[in-house]
């Protein structure tokens, strides 16, 4: 398995893990809502229900974002290689290594550390469209692109 494929798979696992977590949260909220019974402390009961409804709405919004991220990942062609950095590119620089795709944090492939970043992040915006040999200045640091996959 090549580096790009491994990074892509780790991003898929990251998204699936987040999806499962949010699904479990929604199930727990549903159970809590169903088990809430009207008690003599009416206002307290209504407040608890309202809080659970808000939590369910928040989890629903997270689910929508995860679905958008899944859709974005599905558009990647990991077989595609280009000298110009774009979505799905693996970028080696003199400072750090990046996988341009989704924000999934720090990923390991072999002895190499990569930062899975969205194209919308500030560093992602600086890298997009660049090629090997390009110099990037980010937060007072200057680094050079040495390799792309």
C-alpha cells in the first residue's frame, strides 16, 4: 500500500469513528427522551427535555457535517498524481508533511508524520496550486515544498 492510499484510509477511519460516536450520542439522547417521565417537578422536567432536544439537534448538525466530509473524501482519486498541489495531494516540505483533504489531525505512515488538513485551512490555502520547489511563508516560518504525491 502506498503512502497516499494509507493516508486516505486513515482519514476514512477517522470519519467512520466520528460517525459512530455521533450515532451513539443520538441513540443515547433518544433513550433519555423516551425515559423522561412527567414528574411533580414540571419545570425541571421541561428544562431537561429542552436540553436533550438541543443536544439532539447539535448531534444532528454534526452528522450533516460528517456526511459532507464523507462526500468530499469519496471524490478523491488517490491514483492521480500531479506536480500541482490539489485535493488528495501528499506534500513533503522542509518543515512538515501534509495530506490535503480533510482535517483529521496527525497521521502516521511508517516513520513519517503527516498532518491531514482541509484545503480551506490557512496552510491548505497556501499550498494549493503550488509545486515542488515553491517556498511558503506561514506564521513567520519559511519552508519549501520538496516532494508531492
